DNA sequence: CGGGGACTTGATGGTTGTCAAGAAATGTGG
DNA sequence: CCACATTTCTTGACAACCATCAAGTCCCCG
C-alpha cells in the first residue's frame, strides 16, 4: 500500500496501479475503502477457476466490508486512488455507517449496488443483459453519450455470467442495430439511449398492481 | 400488520400468513425486519412482468433496509413471525448495525446473503446452479439430510434465473443420479451430500495462488 | 371423490458455450 | 517512427443447453 498522505491514524489516502490487487480473497480484512479515482473490480474466485465479478466500484463507491477473511479480491482496473478506513479504530468513523435512520451509509449503497447487479440476471438473453449493464455503467461516465469501459471483455463476462465471446457478440449486435458506435473496443458512442432504455424495459418499478399468491 | 405483542415503541413482533405481502415494491419503507419463524422471499418486479427473487430470508435473517421507497416486495412463503424495527426511532437500536468492528451486523449479513446468491450465477448450467442452491439452502433445515422447500418451483426459477421447467428437470436429473430422493416435490432426502459438494466444487476459496493481470 | 393448481415430462427451435481462426489494438525494440 | 510480437477482441461453425409450447401426472383441498 503506497501511502500518499495520512490525515489521521485510521484514514489513509493511497493509490494502486492498474492491474494490482488491493487485497485478495483469503486475506484478513483490516480496512474498507472508498474510491476517489479510477475503477475497482470486486471478484470471487472458485476452486475450479471460475470467477465472479460481483460489482465494479467507481468514484464514490465503497467496498471491502468483510471484517474477517476476505470473500473477494479487489483488483484495480485502472490506476486507482482510494481512501482506506481501518476497522479496528471506531473513534469518529469518517462515514456514517450507523442504522438506517436518516443517513445513507456506505454499506447500504454497497448492498444496493449488488442488488442492481443481480437484476441483470433476470434479463432473458445476453444482448438485453449487456444493454442493461451499459446503461447502469454509463452513470459513471462524464460525457453522457460516451461510455468508456475500464474493464476487459473477460471482466464483463465474469460480471454478466456470460463468456467473453457472447459479450463481444452482444456489443457487435447492439452496434449493428445502431444503438451505439464502437469507436474502440473500450469506448462507445451512444446514438440511441432511449432505444436502449426501451429495450431493457427500464424498471418501471412503480407499484403496478402486482399481486402475491 | 397484525401485532401480537409490543415490547417497546420501535420493536414489534408480528405475524403474517402464507402468501401475504409484508410490504410491496413502491411502498415507503418504515421498518426493517428480522425473521423469527418461517420464510420470506425478497423479490423485484419489472415492468414487463419479470420477477427476480434476490434472496430467501429464514430464521435469523434480516431484510427491508431500503429506507426510501421499497425496491423489493417481501412475500411470506409460509406463515411467518417477524420482529419489526422502526427506522425513524434510533434510540437503543435492538440489533447492532454499527461499523464492522467485531460485531456482525444485520446489514452486513444481508449483503453477504445477496453476494452468495450472485455466486450461483457463475455456475455453468442449470443442474450445477440448482445443486449449489440446495446446498446453500440446506443450512436452514433442521435435519441435515432432509431439505424441505417452502418455495414453489416458480420462486426457485425466479431466484436462479431459469424457468420453472428447467428447475424441475434439474431436480429430476439430480434425483436420477441418486444425489437425493424427491419424497415430495417440496421435500427431498439427501443421499450423497459430498457428491453434491464435489459437483459444485464447493468454494475452496482458500487463497490459492490466483493472480491478477 | 372430484376439481384445480402445481409439478413433471416430451418435442422443438433459439441462444449460448466451445473450438478455432483471424483481425485489431497494444507494447517493445530497433 | 516503424516493424514486429503479444495480447485482446471479433467472428464463424457446430454442438450443447435452455426456453417455449404442449400434454400429462401428481398433489392438495374441498
């Protein structure tokens, strides 16, 4: 951990280089982190080599709440700047993580992020799932119609439960249908955002009269 | 909400009947809940009718942390007993939801539960995914080798990202291979637990030398 | 005992994973 | 700055898997 500056004992700003692991599955957790700059992939490795990317964390997101052994690895997709918070020091926690009475704690946001990811899996096919992901991810991008992807096709595949090939085919198909242009593999220019939103039936979510039993 | 007893202003024990909704997507969240008895499905409805069951909550699990509008519906799969905690009253929170310094707060457990669900999606096919779910769920069952399922095949399908038919076929195939016997559709007797565990390559998770980049 | 819902099973077509090859992008050394 | 090597990405062909449609069976409850 390359410390750049230290404001208090339990709060450190540090940076990692692209490709480095911030921590690994199996490590003992001592800190949780907020992303200041760049992108991090949180992923779980299985014994047989499968990898599950549970979410990508960008500016403002927090991760690393496992206080015992890490269940995930945190991998820097780009050069990354983080604020690290020590678990063992709970004097004046820098972010409110107390019960959900008013404030909006980091842990709750992490839960929502994972739940958002889970929703991707309800889409019927690879193209819809890919489109839904792109819309989700576009909120991280500065220009509204340019999506720059810090992660590889394999990272996306491990996130979406598909293969790299199917992800690539989905991109190509969406581009063929003029939803966007693939300027480079990791940079796409959105032409028809509302078309994408319609395609993924963007979570009307209003309490439409769904009944139980 | 049928109140059975009231211990303080912000903590109520209540029960729901099988099939009832504890709350619905779109409602305003006022409480979070702990399950005392029975099972609850947390599910998200999409505008086009798709349903995603993000997790099942059993005894000891907590749910309902969305303090704004509910993103999920909570549906009672069986008769259910719950402890409800009001958000707006933070005097003496009944369960520790403070930062992860030692204790094991309810919110953190919920995050882990969703992350566990996500791992199911990394399995290559329906049978493996089903087997992995059954092993996960068996921890709720009292007798180690009898799994009683409170949820329907459709609930399972919405949880696993499959159709009811494929879930049913997976059950039949696993039974045909003698991993268990389907005594009834909702009750199965496990014959070969270690075989199931081997099949799903049960999370060795040890920091085996996985490298990044 | 009878009716209705839930579950199971068969047949078929569409989608995705696999295997394989080729194209594009990236990095390196001259 | 260019040539080459390496990695990443794309695309094609084929097989395996799953969703769909359609019956049929089982189970639960009246």
